[in-house]
C-alpha cells in the first residue's frame, strides 16, 4: 500500500502560551526570508474556527499549520504533492519537516513565553482516503512499515502506535514515545 500526502502533527507541550497573531507575523517572515527549504506562498487566518486549523502557512508542495483539531494544539506539517520513495521515506520526510518547523518556532518565540513542542506525542495522518481508507485492514497492512519508520527516526522501539479507528476520519495513528526524543536529530534525518 502506497502512502502519499502524509501529515504529521507535533503536539504543543502544555498550554499554547504564545498569541496566535504572533504566528501570523512569524509565518509571513518565513515566506519573506525563505526560512524553510521549500516554496512558501501565503498565510491564512482560521482562528475563528473552533477546534480546527488556526494559522495556516501555505506552500506549493506542503502546508504548515498551528492546528487545534481535537482541542490539542500542535504544529501540523501536511505534504500535498506526491513524493517518490518508500512509505518509510515519506513518513521520515514529513516528520523531519515538522520537527524543523517546531524547532524554528521554539527558537524564534523563546523570549515571548514558553512554547515547547512535545518530544513524546505525535500524530500521523494520511490525507488520502482512496489510497488509505481508515480501516483495521489498512492499519494491519501498514503497521510494520510504520513501526520500521518510527524505529529508524527515533533510534529505538520504545513507542506505541494507536490506530485512530473512527471510520469518519482519515487513516492515522497516534504515536506515544516512552522517553523524550531528539527533535533536532529527527529534523536532520532527511536534510
């Protein structure tokens, strides 16, 4: 099964203590300064949407979003264009891109309040219901590849995958890591 359009959400640890309006400013500056190694196009403000995307940084191949789905803030990286390679390659690329953006935000906003992204809780979603319907069969078909990709990224097997089994939702897993991982190492995994 080929997984395309991989999305990774790195949850905010604790409360979001930074005004979301600051993220609009930061994302605009990222566009202006080419802060990430991809074409960034625009920023969209969805703060009025409850429990949804709050601030969206639109790119040509992917989007970055301060996401509050499930009433849990986090930074979501969503790959839009197809990517060559294996499922593990695509998972690694998405997780690495999310980690890089999280570290940039932590560093840039450090003086304004404690913004810290979790090193233990992540969400992976495949934004393509045709390629990956949300079913137990899809989870079983992908489980070994998901486990191998996360083992390679984290450097150990001390994590748990929990299938998000609601059939109304896109296929995804919640990833819980026993010991905090090194986001900087993950950010460099595909650089």
